[in-house]
C-alpha cells in the first residue's frame, strides 16, 4: 500500500517561518481583549466616557430592514447575528460621535462592528470565550493583502498533503484530482426482517431540478418489502457512497461517482495511520446537556469523534500552522478562519443534493453526511473573510474593549457612564449557547462558565424563573451603568408567552419600561424559521429609556387577559387593510403562498408590549386562531395561488 502512503511535510518550520511553540488564546490578551474578565475595563471606561450630558433624543420610529447577504455576515458563523447596518442606524440616532456603546451579550460582535463603522467606542462583553474570540477578530480587520498572502502560502505549502488526503481518480481521464467531498450513509436494520441495508441505496429521490431532490423519510425494505419509516430504524455503521470532484471535460458541472478501490484503500490507510503525534487536537468528552445527548447517543462522545480521521488530520494540521505563525496578528486571523469552518467539516454536516452545508444550533447527527475537503472549505472561507477585511478602507480609528464575563455583574463599569446599550440576549431556551460553543472552545482551550448563563435549561437546573432572575440582574446592571436619559435597545423574539412575560418582568423590575418597539426584518430568515412551525421570523427591538430622575418606581405591567375575540379582531383588521403585506411567496422551493403568521404575531406583540400588557398568548396559540378563524388556506385564494 506504499502508493497510499500519506505525505509528511518536511522542514515545516523553515517553509512557513513558524514558531517553535504554538500559541494559546491567553497569549493574545491585551488591554483591549481578554479571554477572561478584562482587568482594564474600568480604566477604559474612565478614559473614554463622554463627559457631556446625554441630549434629549426622540425614539427612532422607522421600521428597520437589513439583509444578511453581506461579507461581514458571511465571514464567520454564529448562532444568532444582527446585521450591523441595522445596529449602526440605531447607534447613530441615539449617540454622539465617540460615544460609549455597550453590548453585554455581544455574541460575534456585530454591535462592535457597527459602532466602529460610525465612529463610536464599543465595549463588548460575553460569557463565552468563543464569542469574544470571534468578536475580537471582527473588530480588528487586517490589511487584506497580508491576510491573502498568508492563507495562500498555507494552501500552497499543504498542496501535496491535501492531495494525499483528498485525492481521487477522474473516472474519465484517470488523473489524480482533489476530491470536493465524500458522502457517507449509515446502514440501517429493518425492524421486520432484521436485515441491514444502506439508507443511501433506498431513500434517494433525485430529480433533474436538484431543488426537488430529497432523501425520503419513508420507503420499503429492499429485503422483505415492508414499509419503513427512517426515524424508527436502528443505525449500524457508516458507508462511503459517493465522491464529488472536478476534472477534464466536466466543465463547470461537478462529476460524481461511486467510491472505487483507490478511494476505499485511502480511507483505510488514513484510519490506520491516525493523526501524527506532533499534531494536537481536542479529545475532551461532551458534557451533559440538552444538545450533547444527540451525538453521544450515536457513539460520538468526544470532540474528536465528530470528525472522520481525514477531517481531524486536516484540521489539526491547519490549527498547528495557525498557532505557530510568526506574526501574532496573522496567527489570530488564521485561527479565526479555521473556527469559521465549525460544523461544516464534521459528521454533523448533513448532505444536500443542491450542495453546500450549514451550521445549525444543535448537534444533530444526520443519517447521510457530507465529508467536505477541509482544505477547500478553508480556502472558501478565507476568501470570504478577505472580502470582509477589504470592506474596511482604513482600520477603525476608535478604541474598543472586550471582556469575557457575565452580564449579571458589570461592577468594573462605573455608574452613569454608558451612552447607549444595544444587546441581543439569549431567547429563553431557544439556543444552548454554552453547549453549542463547546466545539469552538475545545479548540481554543477556554470554556464558558455556565453558572451565570441566562438560559432555560433543565440539565443546568435552570427554570424560567431562574432565567427571569438572571435577566433581571443583567438588566439591573445595564440600568446602573447607562447615563440618565440614555437608551437600551433589546432585540428579542420567542414563540413562548411565558418567556416573553419573563423578559417583560425582568425589564420592569430593573427600572426599564418599554418605550417603543420596532420590527427588524432580516430579509433572509434562519433555516429554523423556514422549517419550524413554531419559530418566530421577525425580531422585535424593544426600546427602553433610563429616566433622568432617580426614581426607583417599577414600570407598571398589566395582566388583562387576551380573549380570542380580541385576536380575531386584530387579524381581520390587519388582513383587510393590507392583505399583500402578509403573504409569504416561496421563490426557491415548490410551495404555495401562505399567510405570514410570523409577521402578524410580531405586530400583535408590538401592540401589547407598547401598552405594557403582559404577553399571554404563544405563537402556536396565535397561529391556531389564525388558521381556525381566518381559514388560512381559503382567505383571498387569488393571493395564495389556489386554483
């Protein structure tokens, strides 16, 4: 099997001018950033807080629309992101130039990007070291030519190794070419005849238009002919079933083929050799959690188990190079590029007939996954990041400060010092951030302290009351540090009435009343919003103001109770006045038009929130009323495309 012997890089340090010792995240610590609590935050606030009194500003009433298809949005994935152009509009309206802008649940740092773009000074805080690492890289763009030179040098040096890991033979000309991906499918056991079959062989429903192609959820057993449902079957092991590559006369169309003897022997050789001892990779086990049960139930109990041996070897090689890079600034950016791959290069990457992959806020292990060429994905992401860096004509001129800590304790920020707060806090139990960031943090070597994580999570023992209490602490701290007359904007959405009520009460007890609300249309919804009936698609911006006086009165909340007739009246009024505004038209999938129940629910929430009424109707209850009373599929049939 000598022909399959993997290429070992020789004189790696000489070729790439690498350091001898790989860097840890702690080595990037500075006055502006810390993967832990930043001891320089107090000094930063004192040095940059504007002394002038907050001017009187009227609420921004315009509706905000901001698209996601931008280089900043695509540069690095995160579970939730607000388009920075929308945040920038709010920052400009509510602050003076050089004003201090705080985001205590900063996530990937979009508030920081927005603030720097409009000449303001951001403070970014998050409990997750993965979040603050990503935020740091977003707010420190480097010269695109330096970055491009670095990642191209990495790819050039690794060219032979990449081909040795991902080479396949063109079925037309027999040339050894890079494999774009390999598709793997689980074998399943028929519950009737107990015979094994490969899901790929029986469940493919392919069409010339790939948008119509899918993996069937129900099919007949190829052995006994019994009708089966995919979800009820026991998995066996993974089988390689297809390779994709580009070569010779295929033009722009990708070629696909069944794995041949070379492909299968290469997999065996890689698995037998394993990962070189010189390369580090995370091997820590998953911790108990709501999302981590999914991979562990399928035998993927540790971070390294999420990868095929080939994927892990490629990731470990790239990570080693990034951490040893001679220039710290470029080292940081190469690490940032590798973390942007996230789930795309793991066994969590579900196969799609139309190509690509996604990063989802769960650890679902698909029955058919797409093993992508790690080096190709790295190159694609690097080029997107390069385009983001190119959007900065000059580096940001304002300073920033990033601290990894809880929003429930902002004691290092002095009272009445912040001009404006924009934040996008956890939406109850929608996303388990510490669990989902565990993959990133395993590579980074620093982990979230979940004790103060504001979340509803039964594994952590946190109920909706615990969530409300933690959010009240955080809002109380925001109220303290905000200047009198200053504004807080909270972006929030949830399908649960109880979660909405918890946020309302947490704001009220901290001294904030909801002054006005806005809807934020991100134009391109999340995957969950498209496929889940109970996902809310329009985010709401809750604008609150800190009173100029020292009044400690808790804003009043009313619990009047919402009748079905009240909602019916609201729905009929909205649909009678502007029916076209509430039609969802699907352009890229074959699906008939629908009433936009998500938008209607958001507008109903808006009305309730602005008059201080406790939310007491969930999205599911609201949608059922819409379907029952307005007759969802019969109203204005010409609008819905019904014959």
